[in-house]
């Protein structure tokens, strides 16, 4: 967890106390213990683990009478996956494999300074059974004071309900709604539960609200065997939902890796890209007041319809509340760029669109010895009459080699799908995966390559054979003033 108080220009990480292994630097065996952590506080004390898939949103703070107003200050919500701390699951904490929890703070500066007491205790918002694996959550606070439901908070996720034999179906889209600032939540299933070869439910969700309080949830799924972007909409604060409606067809990028059993894009033993074709969405809702809102929706995703090594950053938009959408178009990128994760943000007044993306710069590799390239880039376009025009590049990162990243098992690379952007009418902030500081390890390359042969090698000793920077993948980001004010 990091905080920025200058619009993303600089960042600081607080230190809290919890269950830690920071002192376990090897090679001597080491036992975790209570000590300094950089993740969410108050989880260990609650018998929980703050697992990952972080999602954050700012909303207005409620006053003593429960009424939301920006005059009361802002409240930061942090949603994430959580598991039981105990190896044997503690049913009194929650049932199942993974749950969704939400933390919140009204004093971001105290939280950034390391005050655990600045955070409320985490609240588990998912309904759990013994086989439930809740996953891939996103959170949003209704942040335009013109909205009928100003201050209401929405969290969406996929609820995998039958975790057996390597499968996890049914998997309905689930939404939790809080109208009191994150203390109490109402959870309900949105749409059907069943997933099969014909229909698959919305996964990798994202949620947004417009200036009047309509709520939109998007995800990637399948209808009649075709992969599509799906949308659900609520006009009554999340009590009822209409949909799903199909926004656009999508061809998920990547090929199935024969060892991982999951799609990759950059080569064998590459980083899994299961949700690369999933949507990211933003809306020009006039936040924080709703003034000058156009309520235009913009969606981006990585698409493989042109074939391997020709992936495209696709963009579509809606000017009528999702009733209709523009034909998807490919955003022009540098020659050789193969977008994997993307995210748009539109200024509250709808005049500027920013898109951040991670892209591989090298073609698919059938070996682990050839260099691979990964960049992050921030693009900008003016929006005229609802249409983005005049794309320019605000930043393009140095090329890094994703082979220097790693899953904990060492068998493949790992890049988190944490590529996001946010904006005001004057500027934007964006973050992306970055491997410029990651060291490539030849013994790991050989080990990964051997997994595709009849004689796999034993995993090497990382500390003894790899450079110190192996595994050092980062999140980079920046702040970008509107280039055409």
C-alpha cells in the first residue's frame, strides 16, 4: 500500500504491524512472526490475511446524521481478497477459500503515516459457503453530489461456488452495496449463475456511477459461445439490475501455455493473461459535484482478433447510458506494441480521455533465451462531440524484460493486472507493471524451458544462481497535466 498527496507525483509506503516475513531474506531457514508490514493493518488481529487484488475508491464521508457531504471530508475504501489466517480454516471467521473484505479510513494522512488506528476493522462483505472462492473484486463510491444515491458504495466480484476437480462453477456476478459508508452491506447475485461452453457469466468486473446515480457494471463473459463484453445497469441504487446486455465482441488475446494451462502472450512460461481481454471503464460524471457531466462511458480492452503478435488496444464509448455503443476501434500504438492490460480515464467534464496500457514489444517466443520486452505507456486524446481525436503519448517507459518477473513457484513469469488511471479536469494519474529493474536469471530460464521437455529439471537455488534483481517487478506511475488545456 502506497499513498500520494501530490496527485501521483511521489509516493510513500506506511509501515504497520502484523504477521511478517520481511526478516526472512535467506538462505537460512526463517520463521514468520509479528513485525512490520506494508499491507493493510488489522487483518492478522482479526484472524485474516490481506491477500491481494487491491481495489480503492474515494467517496464522501457521512456526517453524524448519516448524510453524505464532501464538506465532511473524504473516505477511502480499500477492497481486497482475504483468507483465514489459520492453516485450517476457522469457520467462525468465514467459510470457503477466499472472501471479499473492505477496509476504510477517514484520515488518509494518518494512515499514510503508519497509524493502524486510522483504519476501521475490515468488514467481510461476501456470502461464503464451504466451497466458495470469491475473486476479482472492484469497488466504487458514488462520488457526484448531484446523484440520487450520492455516497453509496458498490463492490462487484465473481463468486466461484463449486471449487472441485479443478473447476469453479457456477460463477455468478455478485454485488454488495453499502449506504452507510461501508459499515453494513447488502449482498446479492446479479444475473444467472451457470457457466458452461455456451454461456459464461461476467468476470473481471468494473463498476461506475453517472451523475444522476445510475450504476453500471461491466465484465467479460460469453453468450452463445462467443466472448463478449457484458453490462448490467441499476437505476435504483443497486436494488435491482437489468441485463446483461452485450456491449461488444472480444477475442481474448494469448495462447494456452501447455505447462501452465493458462493463456500467455509473450512466450512459453510467460505471464498469465487470463483477463487481458477484460474491460476497463470510466465515465464523465462531473465528479465531485456532477456539474458539466456528459455521463459518456469509455471502455478499453486488449483484443486478439487480428491474431497472435497483432493484438490491439480496442476502444468503444456510449453517450446514452449504455443503450448503444460506438463500433470498437483500435487505438494506434507504436509498431510492434502488443497491448496486454489497459485502462481508460475520462476527465469529469468529458473533454479529455487518457489511456494507460502495458504492452509487450517483442513477438511470442518459443524459447526462454530470447529477450522479451515490456513497456508502460500513457496516451491522451481530446474528446470532441463525444469522439476521441488527436492521440498523443504523454509517457513511454523504458523497456524491461518480463522474464525477470516470477510466480512464487518459479515456473513462469508474473505480472499483476493492476493497470489503472484516474483523472480530474486538469490532469491524470496512471500506474502500470514495470520490469525495467528486474534481473533476468539464466538458471531460471533453463529451468522454465525444461518444463516443456520430457526431462524437467529441478528448480534452481535462486539466491545462489540468480542476480539480486531477479523477481524485482514494480508498479510505476506518474501524474500528467492536460496537454491541451
